[in-house]
């Protein structure tokens, strides 16, 4: 069993409450737009970190994190990219890859809109944790916590950090 803390779009701001909410997590996954390398370093010092760079991230972050990440967590094939869309509205290049080699879990950021949607066509769960930072148009800062247990994804929790 792997407990995941999912965060995105910190935009150079990391609420101290993240450490409390992710305390029992085994790993943290960041969906891009860290903003500064300091954010990534603080998360890495706390828990193992996987992530992708976002469109606002500079060369320092892009040298540490890929644009797209594919990996297995237990028995779940995961794909993470900052700008990827969501079921029925995938970015064209991503749609082709998802159709050719669908993951069981597809994680994005970018939109600042929290979404957890199952794509029946691809048999894939899509997650976007919304935005945890203070920059952007979102009204509430959010995170997701969930568990991967073998091939099962379960116990998904949405956490509100407060107003932007």
C-alpha cells in the first residue's frame, strides 16, 4: 500500500499545512508549476517526490523534472504531465499517447480546477489536484490524498487549504 499526496500549481508558494496533510503519505507527486526550486527541495526533504515541470517553471526545475513522467506505482501504470486536458478534452498529442498506451492513472495540473474523473473509454482515472498556490484565478487552494493498493486506487480525499 502506497499513500500519495498529490499537489500542483504551487507557483512559488507552499502552505505549511501541506506538511501536516501529507505527514502520513509515503510519496508526494507534483503536477507542475512549482514556481521555484526551493518548493521542490522542501518537498523532497520531507518525502520522496515525483513530479513534472509546468509552463511557468524555469530551467532549474526543468533540469530536475521531466515534461512527462510515466512510471508504475505498485500495479498501477501512471502518466503525469502538466498540460494534458481531461476526459473528452485531452490535448491532441497527449490524446494520441493515451489512446496508444493508456495508463490506469493520468495526472495533470495547469487548469487550477480540481478534478477526479474516470474515463470509461480509456479505462483510466484522471486526477487534477487543482492549485495549492496563491497565484491564479482559483478561489480555494486544494490538494488530493489517495492510496494505491496493488492495482486499486482508493480512499481519495480532497483537502481544502483555504482561500487563495
